[in-house]
């Protein structure tokens, strides 16, 4: 099923409404959709490298907006479904510890996961369920999602098709390196 969906996204990338589909995919991926917008971003940026920055901006804005929906889903589901279940099973104290941990380290989770191709919807929904500070969540989302999409766009803009093959094979490695760099930068700032 995912292979067919991926092929469909590739077909949409060459259509007249490609940018609309790019925005819709980036929005949906951050809250409920299984495939990342890279399936559209990569072929679109390769076909029109002069528009790569524009496509990265679309992905960033739509993904952050979709992240807000994911946050809302997590918050609403917590109130409607999770809270009564936690009470029924006596897990309220355990969830309280999870909330405290997420409140303390959640920004790191958002920064690390926002850069990787690991489904961002997991982070957005968990942030809402944990009641993570929404403003901080949105700022971290904007930073990491923008860095991720602009990195892909820059590589495609300057290196073209050979980098597409490299990115498809090593996207996790590239985003992990970027995530580690950001963490090291924050640690360095704390030490100074």
C-alpha cells in the first residue's frame, strides 16, 4: 500500500497542482499521514532547481501548521480518551512522570525528531498529550522542520540528481548528523 501511495505522490509532483499537493502532504504528514513530503519535494526541486527554496518554504510552513493540528489531536485525545483510561488503569501517576519528563526534555525530542524522517506526527501528538508549552513547540518545530527541508532543497539545488540518489539512500544519516550538530551547538552555548 505504501509503495503505491509513494508512486502516486511522485505522479502528483509533476502535475499542475504540485505545490498544492506538496503543502497538503507536508501538513498531513505532521499530524496523521504516513509518507513524508520528500516524495514530492525531491522530484519537484530536481525538475525546477531555481524554485527549490520556494518548495522548502512551502514544506516548512505546511509542516509546522500540520504540527499544530497534531498537537491539538494529542491534546483533544488526551482529554477525551486517554485521561479516563489512565484513571481506570491507575496510570495517572506514571503519566504525570511522563509529562514532567516531556516538560523538561521535550524541546530536545522536538529538535531531534523534527530533523529526521521519523514520523513527526508522533512528536506532535505526544507534545499535545503531554501539555508541552505550545509556543516553544511551534518555535522548535519551525526551526527543525525548516532546517530539514532547506537542507534537502540546498543539496538538490546545488548538486542535482546525483544527490537525489544519495539522499534517498542516506537521508536518516544526513538528518542525524544535522541533529547531532544542533545538540552539540546547544551544549556548547550552555557551557559558554
